[in-house]
C-alpha cells in the first residue's frame, strides 16, 4: 500500500466525519484537487486524525490564504533575479510518479536578500514556490492517482556560518518553516539533505523544534559521502530523473525559468533510442580533451549518450566554440550512462567536450553517441 495515496479503515472513517464538519469550507478551496478525500486527509494526518485539531488547522489555513490573498500570489511582482540567485530544478518523477526537485541551498545567499531589505519579498517568493509545486501536483494527478507529495534534494555544499550569524536570516527561516507546517501539511515525501557541512548542525538545532515529528521523519541527512547519499536517492528515483550534478544521468536538467512556459511533459525526459552498433569508442588521455562536433539547424534536437569505465569525466556542451551552454560538469559516467538533449536555438556548429585535464595519470575509455532529430519525429 502506498501510504500517500491510500487510506486505512480508520482514516476512511475520519475523512467521512471530517468532511461533514467542514462542509462550509469546501467551496473555499482553490480547486477540486484540494477538495478530494486525500486532500482533506493531509490535515487529518498532520494532527494524528484528531478531528478537533484538524478542523482548527484547516480553518486557520483558509483564513491565512484569504488574509494573504494566496490564490492571487502569482500576481505579485518579485525581483526576477531571485530565480537566478535561488534556482530550483524540477528534475522529473520518482519510481512511483511523484515530483522530484533539487536546489543548491548551500549557494543561496539568504543574508544578502535580508540585508537588501527583501525579506518579505523572499517569503512571498517561497510561498509562490509552495503554490507552484501544489499546482504541479494537481497536473500530475489523475482520477486514479493522487500525486500530492514532493521528493526534493537540498544540496548544502558551500553553506557557511555567515548565513547563521544574521538574526534576520534566522527569523526569516523560522517564519517560512512555520508557514509551511501550518499550511502545506503532508506535501513532503522525502527530503534528502546532502553535503551537509559541520555548520549544518547549528542550523538543524535552530529549525528542528519548529518541525513536526511527521516532517522530521521524512528528512534524511547526509554528509559528503557521495556513495551513501547517491544510494539513498536512487533507491527511490531512477537515474534519468536525477541531474548529473547529483550523480544521476540527466546532463540537461535546467533551472526553472519563469520566462518559459512550464510543460508537465518536461518531467518525463525522453532521450531517444540508439543502436548500440553506432556507439563510438575512444580513449581520453590523462590531461587531455576530446571534442565531438555536430552541425544542426535551428529547431533541431541534438541528443547524446555516453559512459566511461571505472572513472568519472568532465562534460561540457558549447556553441561555435565560445558560447557555453552546459557545464563543465564532472559527471559519474562510470556509474550510469549520461544522457541529454537540447533543442537548437541557432543554426551552427555545436561541440560536446569531454575533459580529462584534471587527471594527471588516468586515461578514460569513453563510449559515446550523438545524433540529431527533428522535433515530432
């Protein structure tokens, strides 16, 4: 049984009674997605099926939405640089079909936003993300399956004490956690915290008291041991739905871009198929580069797949030599086939770069294939 999408007998009975209690609230929900039994169940589970506490939570939640005009929050004009300064990747789906996302939290400069007087704007930015994710849950769900939860990778590499030395940052983070716990119950399937530095223990000590036990039970904290956190993630997510920077197979998982219309189909990477006989084999020597050029026209799609033996390699993708499109990324091509696709915005010469210059002594046997196709083929 998938606990996120199925109810036991006690929960079924609780939902029936709960629905009777909150009949007056049902029309106030943003969409039918939230009116479903599994939507109501989120509030019951958050309060251990206590009907009185669940009803109180739901009424406060809807009051908060009304007071803060959350249904209209996407009309708020926020600094566009937030999407560059605080990027998020929508990576794909886990093995059960739930949304997978990733964020390099360690590189987010919360303090600069606070010191620039943008604390309230940042809080709205995060609430917009909460709402955007729930809207995607709605799009993913079908009449047969309720996809109301998120798997997310939080990469804390680079996180510094400077962030915690600001009272304004601490206050803002605690406020965000309180908003999340009070208004977005049971939307987490799992959080993988990876590359957590020693200073993370201080942050964890600050925020943990504001998290419920149900939330903390879904948080898996890992240090810099790549093998351990990789094994944990791939136990739930196929490698093609994990960005290469997190030891997955997807070399072309972009950051979310507000200027581009989000397409739910983007969550199901289609890297195409190839004939194994067409795969080429070379050896990239120590301290050497190997490049593959391919000409393509605007609108065509370039696809590739490559893997190495025993060791990783650095991968990049350029246009006309001087425009860097991807990377350089150091990828675990010895653990899984690296795949990617890119629709050409310009006609011209594109180059795949396999960089082994960082290796002083080890040559890398490389197998690769690259091809083009016209969209719609």
